[in-house]
């Protein structure tokens, strides 16, 4: 009847009613099918399941801040991990100090005390940067009160340590030397580049002449997975500017010495790395340390082997200068990125994601925050910085930290 009415040139009112009934019936059947296919309790069931996973992880000292992380962790294909405080115990101590200078012990202690921002509490625990804290513990072990040295001196200008410039510098009026002095500490090769001479018992020697011997000693420490720091100073005889645009502009500093700081690997890390690799998960170390230190750390945890070729390690500078197209061909085979800066870590994560990888990032420092935020799953150490915790989806606590 409907067809006849259409061909006859129009629809009657009763015909429109019939069409409406057919459409309504089809809609109701569709809704019924959707309801049966997706039960009303499904969203609640998923949420409950994730909540139970969060509770189970909490019992193992892992606090999940974002519920979806419980599900995503099971699909991770690549883990980018920081070194210090993540693979290591974050319990640094000065293993050895080599001084080229002839400064009295208290004057050298002032070089360390005035050019740090960390503190020690009443029980000797480090408050602030662990590396700087290790230096203060070293002074404490020598019977030197770093607070007395700080309080008796007047700090005029200061550049705190940053991963970009890799050094810290302080201009202060020294009561021991009786003059205005610039103190510098940081990556030994960077600090040495600011120096024109090295102070030795035989006198001041051109830095270029001492560089081979210093680099050889640094390599020996780095091959033992130790973190190295260089120290320099300069007595300022005039009021000429020292800093410009957040960097030292003088190149006439005097190199004083280097220190080697050790930080043992966490006991459970080698087995955890093996379990991940056996499960098909790729591990990549991303650290600000030197190539030698990072490579030795990779060897200790079972990631780096003798069969690995040099192109599986990149520095942050090399990584920055390499275009994305070339990196996409290398990024899956890359095992270690050293001397990495915060933006290098974030870029690595995004390149891996372009390769359809599900990336997890573990770290504990402020410089890890961009990568933690960019990853599908960001996991920060419970004793890490507040910035890292806020950027992560999950907090990982050791048993000791959880008990505290």
C-alpha cells in the first residue's frame, strides 16, 4: 500500500504514521542490542578491577596516582630508566679525592662548603642534592663543620647547578683568603675547559699540559661507574663581571682537583633487568653521567655486553644534532644515552612512541619530569623530588622508604 501511495504521487496521513512506527521499532531494537552487548555494570566492573590492582600494588610499596597506569603497565614495550637513585641506591659517598693544588686543608674545605646548596640534618641525613650531600659528609668525616665556613663567609653571587651547563659557581668574600673568590664545581671536562692553569706542588702548570693526565684519571674512575666532579677557583682582584646570561665568562680559572663518588647498584636491579629483557621489554639507560660511567653501569646490571657496538650509545649532544629521520632508524637499538638533558629524554620518549612503542619512564629527579610526563607510564621513585612525583603516574618505594 505504501509503495502504491508513493507512485500515486503522495502519502496519506495514515502512511506517515506507519513509517514512524517502523522507524521507532528499529530504534528500540537497536537500543536493546546495545544494552545487551554493553552491560550497565561494565564501567563499574572495569573501575573496580583497576582499583583492586591499585590496592595490590600498594601492598608492594607502589602508590598508583593515576588509575589507568595499572592497565597500561602490562602493555609496556620499552623502559627508559634514569641511573642515579633509580638503578643505584642513591647513597653516594666520596670514594677518592685527587688534589693537584697546595691549598691548606681548611681553604680547600671552604671551596666545597661555600659552593653547595645541600645540608645535613642533626642525624647526618642529606637534605638536598645527594651528590653535594656526599661532599658535606666527606667534610664531616674529616671533622670540618661546613656550617661554620658558610656562616663566616658572605656569598655575593651564585649560579646553582643545572643539567644544561653542568656546573655550579659561587662568588664569595672568603674570610680565610681575605679576598673575593670565585668557586666552581661540576663536570670535570667542563670545569677544566674554564681553566687556564692547574695548581700543583711544582707551581701553576698550563691546563693544556695537564689535560691528558687528568682525562686518563677520569676515565679510570668512570670505568668503575663512579661519578666524578672537578673543582676550580679564582681570586678576583677587580670588580669585572663574572657571570653573563647564566654562565661564567672568565676562562682563567685555576684547576684544583677531582673527586670520585660511588653509588652502589640496587641489589634487585640486575635480576629485574633480566626479567624485563626475557619478557621482550627493551631497557634504555638515560643519564646525565659520562659515557664511561653509563657504560659500566650498563655492564653491571646486565644490559651492556661485549657484543654491543658503539652505535648503541649516544651522548646528549650527538642526540640533539641528529635529525628525527635518522634517529627513528636507530632508536630501537639504542641502549644508553649519556650526558642527557631533560629535553633529550623527552624527545627520546616521543620518538619511541612514533615507532608504536608503549613507553615507561623511571626517574627521581627534576630533570626527569618532562620525560615522565610524556611517557604512557611515568614511574618516579618515592624518595625523589616533588616535581618528578607530580609528573608521574606511579610512585615506587623501597621497603626502607615505605617504612619511614
